[in-house]
C-alpha cells in the first residue's frame, strides 16, 4: 500500500502532542505528590480558595478599630443580608458547604471572627462571647448592612445570640445552630474538659481522629498529610485556643447566652443535630424556656449528624434557614 505523506505527518504530530501531554500529566502528578507530602497546607488552602470561587464568593477585608476583618461575601444582589458566624477553632471556611445553598436568596457575608482565621489576633485582647458580639456589631456597622439575619454555629451561636439580645433593632432573624452558651446534659466532651483535657488539643493523627469522632457522626476520610496540617495548626495555636476555651468555659461565662435569651425579640430558629457530642441536644430545653419575648420560635432537629451540622448536613441547614427567614 503506497505511503500517505499527509497521514504520516498528521500521525507524527499527534504522537508528539500525546508525548507532550503525557509529560505534562506526569509533571503535574509529581508536583501534586510533592505538594501533598511536603506542603499539604497549600493543598488545603487551594481547596478552600477553589470552593469559595466556585460558589461565587469573594474575599474582602475591612479595618474596624484595631481589628482587620477578613470575610467572604456573595450571593443575591440586593437580597436580605445574612451574616454567618463560625465556631471555636474555625473560620469562614466552615460555612462554605452550606453557603452555596444560601447565595441564591441572600447576600451572604461570612467573616473570620476577630482572633480567628485571617482576622487580627491581639495578644492581650478579650475574645469571650460578649467582647466578640461587640466587635461583630462594629463589623456589621462598617459594612453598612442595616438590619440583618444572623446565624451562628457553636461558639458563633452564642455570639450571634448575644448580638441579637444587645442590638434588637438591628436583627430581623436569629438562627442558633448547635449553639454553646446554654446549659445542657453533661457529656463526654464536658467530662474531658473537667478532667483538664481539651479534645481540641491534638498532637498526633490518633488525637485528630478522636476529635473528628466527637465532631462528626460520620467522619470523612481525611488524607494523613492533611490530618498533619490540622495537628500542626493545633500545636501552633495551642496557647490562644486554650486561653479562649478557658474564658468560654469559666463559671460566669459558660451559660452567657442563657441569661440574655429573654432580651431576644427577633424570630429565632434553633437547629440541632440529635447526635451532637459537643453541645448535647438537651440545650434546646433551655433555649425554648428562655426565649420569652421572641415572636416566633422554630426548632429543627436533624438526624445522622454530629456537632458540625453545617458540614454534615449543609443542604438541610441552609433550607431550614431559608424557610424560616424568608417565609411568613
């Protein structure tokens, strides 16, 4: 069969391109493995940045007094502002899984609380519930948000609740999610704290998995080197974390929200996971009893999740928030 010069040239070009493509794939794989083993923190940061971009959120910052607030925002232009507040040891990243279900209806603002994430941390400042609620009000004022709906998870729930109690005219709706700051049935987490051991202080992968088992009903499979990132973060931030935890767990502070519940006059929704091992679901009793002046009280109990409901059941949490805040 006679040779076809044009066909042979085309095949040669295709072979060269496949060879180049194969080289690129191999190079990327080598780089990826190198980053995973030698700089896994960059993989985690990249994943957070990608998820933020994918969901139409963008990072901003604003200076308020001595604190530079880092936050992400996005969503419906002109929509009702919804401020999402993260919990102990967290950052705005904790809310990203749920945020994508909220941006269609709200202007979503998710700050790193002062002292956490990338926001300013001052060595001698008070980062207890009340001080953070005051700072958060300054942040909201700086963004000229006006009346807001505010949802807080865990520590962020207590801060959001104090915010609603202290600034009632500024809050259209309050959502408390697995919130601290109220009494609940003693559990293993509390017993560990009483024994002088914080489950948040992790020094190895085994302790990371123990903390995961307390936070999640069904822990995901976190790659070992990513576990190491969280271990290193815990070690690096141990002094600050322990200081704040002591503040929050002090006898005069641990139930800071309970005493302020009667001052809340906004419609209030409580969302809890029945398998929460950090703040037991029995906390709902104190919330129901204390909200004596809230015009509307809603309760959503979720099954199959632990303390991190905003990550294990993000769609359900977001749908519950949307229905309560937007529907009459």
